[in-house]
C-alpha cells in the first residue's frame, strides 16, 4: 500500500450529516461525503494485510485494497483508474455507496481491534467524482448477437443483468410493472437515503447501451387481494415471452410482506410499510397521489426493527407525526460487538440510523398481542395496541408475566420484512419453489440461476429471498453470465 503505516497515523473519519432540523424540511439526501483530501487520508488507513477479508466480505467482491491505494495516490489518473476498478465488479457503486450496510467493513482486518477502514465512504467518493468528471459513459457492444433476452423486474438485480447482457451484444428488454425504473430502489428506499436521479442517469446510460425499457407492464397476475404495489397498464403472459425471447430472467423483488395476524388486524389505520413508503416517493417525483397515506399529527407505531422500519420512522417524522415508536421483538443488542468472536462475519450490535436520531422511541423485546379499535366516530379505526414484554429462552419466545401494557396508536406500520416473492408470478411460469417460497435455482458456475423451466432464469430476491442491494447486483451479474453462456455456448462476462 502507498502508506504502510497509515492505519497507525490516522483515525477513521465518518461522513457527516446535515443538522436534523434542516433535513426534516425535505426529502433530499443529507449525507456530507468526503472531499478528495479526506478520502485520500481514509484510503491511507488500508493496511497491507496480506489477506484482504474485505474482498470476500463484499458480496460483489469489490477489489477494495486496489481502489483504496489508487485514491491514496490521489492523481486524476489514479481516481479514474479507481472507478474502473470499482466498475469491474459493481455496476452501480452510487447505490451501494449510499445504502449498503458495508459488510466489507465488518470483515476489514483493521476491525479486529480498531475502527475499520471507511470503505463505503471511499466508494461513495469515487463514484461521485466519476460522475462529476464525466468518466461514467455508455459501454456499447462492438458486435450484436441477434439474441433477445427479457428481464422481468427493474430493481438492482434486473438492472445489473440487463446492463451486462446488453454489453455482451444481446438485445435486452427490461420489463417493469410500475411507472418508473428501479423496483424497490425506486419505491422502497426513501429519497432522503438515495435520490432517484442516481437511477435515472443509469437508465440513460443503459438506453445508450441498447437496453429497451417497457414500463407499466405486468408479467403474469397478482392475487386480487394483494397489497403489492402494481401500477401496470398492460399485462403479458409467460407464453408471450417464451414466443418472443430466447431467454427470460426473473429478477423481481420479494414483495410479499410479512403480516401480523393478531386480533384487530382488520381495523383501518394498520398498513404494510410498502403501502406507505412508495406513495411518498411518487409525490417526491411530482406525481399527484389521491388519498396518500400520511402520518401528519398521528401517533405512529412501527412494528419491525430493521431498515424498512427505520425508513418508516424517517418518513413519518418528515410528515409531522406527533410521536414515533419502533418495536423490535428481539432483545436490545450490545452497543459494542464482540469482535474477536464475530470477525470477519457480520456482528450483532445496536445500530442507530439517521432516522432514529431524528426522533424515535425504540422498544426492544416487545410483542403485539392485539390491535384496539375506537368507539363512536373512531369505530373501526385503530386507536391503540396491547403489548407484552418477551424473553428468549432456548431459542423460544416467552411472554413476561405481568408486563402487558396498552399504547396509543393512530397509525400502525408493519415493517417486519418480506417472506417471499409473489407465488402467483412463479406459478404462472411453472417454476419450482423452495421451502421458503422462493424460486428454486442454484448458483453453480455451470448452469447457475437456471430454473426447471427451459430458458427461464432467476436472480436476486426472487431466488434468495429478501436481501441487500449488493446481493441483488451480484446475482444479476452472475445470472447474466449464465444466460450469455446458455445462448452462446461460452461467455466473456465476469462472474
């Protein structure tokens, strides 16, 4: 590395945030990224550790020591090479540099007994400079294969697969049931975490590379009572795709939300997170939304302690909620992880998001027993819920006697994760499912991502279940290579 002793000389520097009162006024990004000098210093902390566990900790296997070294040297040519190194493994570092939880940093050798290298912030700095310098340009295939591929679902897995296949020379059409490209990146991630202009300029790049986008097209059908967002204006069948295309990749999200079937669930005012978050994103995009679900002046309870719950907290605060409380059924994790025990794996520790800092009561080891409805003019509406404290013994949840309480709630948002892709979509293709309801397909080097249905492949959440953006990108890239090999007998695409 360029600065062999850098990890001993420099402390980790976190990216900054705009002040809470300022950022609550809008839905714009508020992270203050590193400048070039700060990025150089942080890159100097990357050790000459011999075995860079960060590479394997990163699902797309970013070549992290190499781009850190280039940023440390700091010349314009070095920065330009750094984005080439980053793009060699990751199609969309502006997505991961903003919303990835950075498992690479948990695996960093320095993290054994010190603060990890700020890999995510350096990645963020590289891609933002690359866009500002005009280094991100279309990569157009030199030769066309004449093969046609349909990619169903325009989230990060679909975008990655489509881009890779277009660069291999195939004619790629990307189908999306909603009105804009991005999948859950577009309508699940709040704009204050990632503005959608980052998706839009990648769409422009992909269009220049030959990818065709068909929006508002539903492939198959959703159940009549489905709560999955669907703004499609057109429906096509798997049989139509089979007739028109040489290969099909299903890359939709795991959109089936986990429900909470306790007494009172039928009351109004209880909604899945994905009934709440997408509408605000549409409003931010300039659309008019009739009867938008809002938290203004309400006591909001978010059930679910993960990222989706945190997104509900941040959005509720921007709406002007009176109070926001977030429930987590698991006990509160330790503030500091046991590094010698967990490294280089993802540690269990208390994580406080920027949304929590904006105002939120957090309740751990708590379970909801019943939703309470109002009377009179509030009849049929949720006005509160009954809870009980829980303990975990031998892996089982046990209620704590005498710990029941009633809390006020005008709006309850269920953010307990997603159980699987929508079964009717997989059934329409005749795809076998695993025990969790995901599409059944392996990841082997030969025949990876192939389903039991001829020329139909699957990747991302559709195959692995609810997961991270970075895993979606990895699977989209690997599935693209498998499809390319299926169509051509060989592939030069990276895996």
